[in-house]
């Protein structure tokens, strides 16, 4: 298994897609029930293959990721060849930007000495899907990139 098995809830959401996946292998509902009962290891392999296929599809469409913690904001743009990062770091530990109040403070104090900006880019390893997946496992969320684009414009104007 390349990524991670989908959760029970995710499998329930993708019930029809899983049925279609089994159908592409000419496995009927009756045969699937027999496999689950008599060959659980084969059923586990099918679940793993399906999970990897779903992750491949999702990760191939990821353009932006965000990872926000109390004093850091890591915003990633996933381009064809590399990942671009805009990172904000608070010098104070008294502000938590994961709260509404902390985020409002950040918005009001963006250009103060209490906020540091960093920008970088990194080429993907041999497997860009896995690179994105690792960030998600570490707590990043897939987004539409509004924060990345906002801060890219801001950083570009301050440089």
C-alpha cells in the first residue's frame, strides 16, 4: 500500500465508486461477500488497492495545501515541477493564530516585527503524490489557495 487505507466513513461515502471498482474486476456483490468471508486477506488487498487509487486521484488534483499551528502558517502551492512555500512565524508565543482572536491579531499586525515571512521552493522527490500525502499526514489541509495567493501578493509588495 502506497498511501493509507481510507476510513470506514470514507468508504461509506465512496460506496458506489467501490462497487464500480469491483465491477471493473468482474466481482459481483455476491462474490465480494464470499471473498470477505473466505479470503479476508484478498478483501484487505482490494480495499488497499482501491484506497491507493482514490488517493492518487485526489493528490493529482491538489494545487494548494495549508498547515496552520498556533505560531506558524505554512502555505504550499503545488506546481507541476515543485512546491512553493510561504511561511509565517510569530515571534511571540502569546498569540495563537488558530483562534479567531489570534488570526485577527495576525491580520492587524502582519507587517510588525512580531511576524517573520519566509518563502522557498523545493523540487519534488521521485513521487510528488507521496510528497503531498506526507504533508497531509503531518496535518496539512487541501485548499483553494486563497491564503497562499493573498500572502504571495503581500510578500511581493513588501520586497
